[in-house]
C-alpha cells in the first residue's frame, strides 16, 4: 500500500514526483522459481536476507489473501530457503513472519525454534561476525505477528497460533489507527477480543473467535458491517468493544 497526501495530510514539495513514480512502477519480476532480484538477476546464490521478497513481507503487497498468488508466494519462499549455505538467524525470523502471514503457526514456530537452537548463544545473545541486534528484535516481531497482524486493511487476531500453544493472551497491542487490542485464547480456542480506540475511527478486524460471536460496548461504537468473518466498527475516542465467543 502506497500512502499519498490524503492519507498522511502532508504537502511534500516532491509529492507530484512520488505520485508519478507510483503510477509508473513496473511489475515485480519473477520466473519459474518465484520472485527474481531484478529483471536480469535471478535469485541464484544463497543469501541471509530476503530483500527480493519484501513485497511479501514486510510490505504485504503480495499476500495470502490473494488466492492467485499463493503458489507464487510458496515457490518464492521455498526457493530462497532451498539455498541454505548463507542463511543466518535473520533468515529464520523472516521465514517465521512469512509463514505467520500464511496462517501456518506450526511452521512459524519451527522457524523461531531453529533460530533459538542453532544461532542463539548460551548467554541468550546472538552474533554472526559481530553483534546483530536486528535479529532478536525481528524474532520478537515474528512472535508478535503470530498473535496479531495488520495488513490489507484488516487486523488479524491469533492468525497463526501453533497447535500446541493452547493458552495464549496479549494485552494492549497497538495497531494502525491508534487502536489497542487485548485477546485471550484458552484450551486451544480463541475466547475474547477487546478493542479500545484512543483517537476514534474505523477498524476492520478478523477476530478468529470460536463459534458464535457476541459483543458489548462502552461508549459510542457502531457496527458498520459484518461479512466473511470480518467486523468493521466505527468508534469514538476512548470507546471500547469486546467480542466474545459464546460457550
């Protein structure tokens, strides 16, 4: 998603240039193995980074909601991981986040486990040729993205929880639009989701709650629509809505 002036409310003197660039971007380059580095450069040598896959993660321009792109996403990830001689810890945090986007909690957890077992030292620190702080930080992001994600305009709650994570909860995770989310999962089932708006606005959310869902509110909250397991609310500042899975 490319943000323009009506999203950011800014008057950048180069805005016209950026709009022109956005209007004339070429398609992402790909071959039988998935995404290429560039038109004339295939992904043919192992590398720790997934720079050629950033349209998948962290930008979600190509994402798992797009049924027509699922094979492309899978092939691109598999091809990157198949050349494993230069992979490092950061490679597995990226893999975990991509698998979380795909809704595969077990694969995301396994990628994090590989990081912990193979790359994290006995003193809990991580190093390659020297300290690399971005790897443990991205690992924390990967774990958080197993619990909550925001892309394609939707907040996704517990989108990629491994089968053996029976009890999970988080409190006041912040997402786009200044919304604070808290959720609870017990005995393998998602039970509650609480949304609080700090400044007011609209939010689309996939609560992924088990069974029939009921909801209650504090303050002014309007349910704009409910379709395809997505709820869209409009909330005033400091309003709160709680969604519950009926027993």
